[in-house]
């Protein structure tokens, strides 16, 4: 029977599990460099001894919320922080901004921030555009630190509260915009081929849905995948424009791909939007700088961040929130890269 009068030491747990004290410490602190079998053995010993290493905020520090972002220089991050700051001010919370390398759907993420989080006595964490490896999720659960995910890189565990952009709706509204202008030859350039990102898969589904509602079929020659190599993206754009019947409009699944398509169109002597209209996604400050300015489907980052903060505060107060993914509607911002197709390319006039 474990001694309930005092918390067991790491050394006692190490002896029971047959491992070293540093190994027990790594498990307790959510480190990744422990084998699955060893981790399970240590966790079993913790349960048997009644060991609970609770997260205790420092005096006066319980109002701290960490916001973990993958980078600090993008317009998207600026909107995330704006929404979080407005919500934090309302609830008299203080924000700590941390930068973390995005995860890769189960792989290892940059370490070190968990130690800092524990030392600060953070009351909750807002993660953006990243994935949490299992060891880090276990650390947060074990230390009772509530957390919410915004635009998770991968499908989050079912018991996690998360919010992401409704990308299928985004693909649909972008396609409907082009259909309304009179386009019927509409192509798509996605990013990673048949191993496309979840967001691209959803945007393609929205594209297909909008075409079907308009009584149009998806033409396979208009579905292109750029991969992750810049040279490949350029070749895909040139191949698309070289078709015997090239598209009059193209959806590109990132602002970076829009720049590639702009360059390819210029090399073919084509004007945007006079000869080809372009709609992008995820306006990361590049849409306004493009020439002409890019029509884009944008996530409402500030609203998602505010939702995340509201949900996190509810959890910090000890209340239960429904787990699962909440979808936020994107917005279409019409700029100068889309227009009606030229008369020579309108249906029935070709």
C-alpha cells in the first residue's frame, strides 16, 4: 500500500519501476526520449504509489496564459495575438507569447517550453498551428494544465477542445465566387499531391461541391498538385497554362502558390485577371502585397483566438467544455485578381 501521508519521491518510483531517477523525471516532465515500454512501467509505478505531481502556479501568477505560435512575423499570428489580447484584457489575464516549431502529426516537437511553462505557473495554454506529441499531451494532463488548439496541424485527440477553419466551406465559397463571375473552366492547384494536407483535401471537396451544384463536372486535367518543392510548383503552373484549353480561373491553396502562378502567367504573356483569375487561401499578409492584390479566402484568426480564450477560461475555472473540433466560417475578401472571363473565353463564345 502506498504511503498516503506524503508524496512518494522520484527515487522510490525509480526503484519500483527498475529505472533511473532521471528516467522518472523525464516521464514526469513529458519528455519524448523515453521508450513506450519504459514510460508505461514508470506511469504504472506512479499510479501504485499515488504519485501526483500537480501543477501549482506561483503566488500571483495564476492569471498567466501561454500562447504558443509557430512564428512571430506573419499577419496570421498578428491576428491570433490580437484576438487573444482582447479576450485576455476582458478577463484580466496576462499573456506569455512562446514560439514553437510546428509538429508533424505525431513526431517530435521542439523541447524546452514545457519546463518554462511549469516554472512560470501558467494557468492555461493556447496552441496555434501545431501538433502536440503524446508525451506533451500527457504532461499537460498529468499537471492539470488546460489547453485549447487553434488550427491544429493534424486531427486532434477526441478529448481535446479545438477550433479550425471550415476549409470545405472556404473551397466552396471561392468556387462560387468564380462561377458567379461567369467562369466555367476553373482549375485547382493544391500542395501535396495525393498526400495533400487536410486543409487542401477539404478545399478540394468544397470546389467539387460548388461545381456539382452548378451542374458542372470536375475535369481531371484541372486538378494539379504542386508538392513541396518550388521548382515542382512552377512546373505545375506552366503545365496548367499550356493546356489546349487552359483554365480561365485558378484556385491556389496557398498565397505562396499564387505568387508562383502569377509569375508563370507573366511568362506566358497572360494578364491577371484579364486572361486568368486567381483566388488564394490563408491571407498571410501576402495578398495585399501581390500585384494585382489577391482575392483570398481568409481564416478569421482573431475570432478563432477569442473563441479559444473563452473556452480556455471556462476550463481554467474548472468547468467542463464539450471536446471536439469547432469549425469557424472563413471570409472571402475580393480584391483585384478576379474578374469575369474575357469575351473570347466565355461559355458559348470560344
